[in-house]
C-alpha cells in the first residue's frame, strides 16, 4: 500500500486550486469518482486530504473528535468576519460560549417560536400576489433574517436595515469564493474585492451594534420588539441569545469582542443555511409535480387551511422528507474542514498533523455507494424502512459530534412551518428553461436569481 493516498497532480505553487476554483462541485465529484475513500491533493498552500467514506467521517466528527480541531489555515478574512464565535472558536473559549448559548436553543424555548415564525411568513405573503414573479432566494433570505433576529436578538429589523444587510451579503460571500490568486494576495492589499468586503463587514457590524444598544437595559425583562411568545417559559428572564450574552457581559464574563463575534456568527449562520435549503426545496418541487402534489395533499389534510402550529409539525412528515432531500442534493454547507492535532491514520493512510482534512457533503450525499439513484429527487428515500441500513454519516448537513450545528432543531422547525404556510397558498413555478448553476463560498449559493412565478392554488 502506498504511504500517500492517490489524487490529482497539480501544478507548482497552485496545486489543484485552479481546477477547484473553476468549479468546486465538478472537481470534488471527479476526484471522488477517480480515487476512492482518501484522496490527496494540494489547494495552493494547503496539503489536503479528502475523506469520502462515512466511516472515516464519523471518526473525525464523533468518535475521535478530540484529535481534531477547527482549521488554523483559513485566511484572515474569515477571522475578521466570524472571530471567535461558535463556528470558529476552539477549546475553552468554545466550551464557554457553547454553554452560554445553549439555553437559547433549548427545545422548550424553540417550541414557543412557532407562532412568531408563521406570523412573519404570513406577513411576507401579504406582499405576494397571483402571477407575480419573485426571486425566491431573496424572499427566503429576508424572511429567515427576520426570524433569526427575533428569535436570537429579541428584536426587529426595519425595512432599511434589512435592505442594507441584503445588499452587503453579496460582497461578503464573494470574498470566500475559491480563488487561487487570493492565496497570494494579502488582505491589506486594497483590491476592489477587499474594499467591498471591508465595507460590507462594517455595515453588518453597525447593524449588530444598533441591535445591542436597542436591547441594553431590557436583558432582565421582555425586549421591546420581540414577538416570541412566552419567552419566560424556561426562566424568569429573556432567554434570547443577546439577552444571555448581555447578562454575562454585566457579570464580566463577556467582552465587546465576544458580543460582536457571537452575534455576527448568529446573524449569518442563523439565517443562511435555512434560506438556502428552502430555496432549493422550492426549486426541486417545481421540477417534480408529483412530489409537489403530494406535499400539497399533506398540508391540506393536516392543516385544513389553518396556520400550522408547533403541534402540527410532527404530522408534516412528507414536508420534512422534502427538506431532507433538498439538503441531500443541495447541501448549503457543501464541504467542511478539520485539522488533526497529531498525526492520525484514516483509511489506511497516515495524515500528518496540521494538514487540511476535507469532509465533502456534496460528494458523500450524492454518492451511488450510499444512495440508490443518487441524483434523483426522491423524498420517500427518507421513510424509516429505506433509511434503516444507510450509514449515519452518508448524510451530515449539520455536521456531527460535539461541534454539530447548535441551531439544527430551530432550522428544521422553521423550514417545516414556512413550507406548510406557503404551500397552502401557492404553487411556485421556476421560470427559466435551464437549471441554475452553483457557486461555492462559505455556503453553496445559486449563481443566478431563482425566479419563481406565484400561482395561487385557489385559482388552479
């Protein structure tokens, strides 16, 4: 057996980064098909090992998670963006912040948010009309931003702040698209991309500090704008994340930087993946009329025309399958990285300390090794009988192990409630002849607007 895993040969300095940057999704699929469980290649300066077997992924994320850490090799820009928030922090800092944040995601508290989520969805629908064409990604982004700010900041965003936020999400995302030249360009160089990124970051920070100032003095009582019902269900004080952090700040346990990093992480990560999952789900339903009809039958039978509640969610089984299948085919987080703290052995190969370990949801979720007809949209593959023999980490849209996404249950509840509310009123028709293309950033986004024509169901 070779001491080094197989993989594509790159070019000096750039390695395989040019191929990856041109189309990360085709590149990942091609090397997985060609080389198997453990694949070695260079991404510019990164000595990278890609794992495609769920058994090895489980070891990295769960059973041997203590031997791995979040990567130290990311560039300064992501540190500027997320700092030591929950996504990027390590060790004692991460443990402290995770422990502080956990009550905000307590299932008893999340169960009180259903009414707020459907209220905000109904508010969105007041601006929708039969025959209109909407960019469904923008609509879902605005909605999920409103929900995460209400749920975790205990506050509200006016139209101007939402507009400014949405305008500046694009340059933030563009900064993290694969680009081999960027590896060689320091962040302080005043390129157009760097200038736009810094301006966007400044706008988002201003919005966050505005929200903090609006909530100061309310962290021991109900927030002035929050619509989350019965937020005292898990205590006498507000349990939104911002209130929790402000109380810890008063005790001297948090700094301004802690506040900024956690709130920036929550604002971005708390809305983006849910908005993308819903975007891809609406697109897939529009391309599969039988699945769309089955979804509509379920929401009609379960809800009978009324707004869904938390108690209804368990009965929206097919709706949940649609969301799972959308995250399988189009995982918003399409690749994850870890870094071994010591030399490790995976798939029969030694992987040295400090190298990049890539865990590609895009590849594993679409592999015929783990899935029947993997490129087909088939929500019924999520029935218990069909899912029973599947390896656990053939599907990991929320990561896994101690670093699994803290907002998983919030996102799944939100997705089902939004789909149930919208699907009672409308069918969504994709308006282009050709499918959209994808671009990679911190998450996987459509390259083009996802235009959908609204068709009121009572008019069909």
